């Protein structure tokens, strides 16, 4: 994590990029997406298939 932060700070300073806080919702969405990818990969290793179903409103 420290190395990733160091690279981000370096790029911000080197190329003049601005920091934009994308919020907790963005982080949560990314985390859920990664979890789904991980579960699909694990299921495929076991010979199973995951089918996504839309959440009930």
C-alpha cells in the first residue's frame, strides 16, 4: 500500500495531477466488483458458474 501511495504522490507532483476524493461509494462499488470477479474465478475452478441476478428494489 505504501508503494502504491508513493507512486500516486510522485505522479501528482511530476505531472501536476490533482487529487480527487471519489468517496466511499466509489470504493464500495469497486470492492464489490472485485469480489464478484474473485467469486466467478473460484467457481470456475470448481466447475461451477455464477449467474448474476438484479437486486430487488
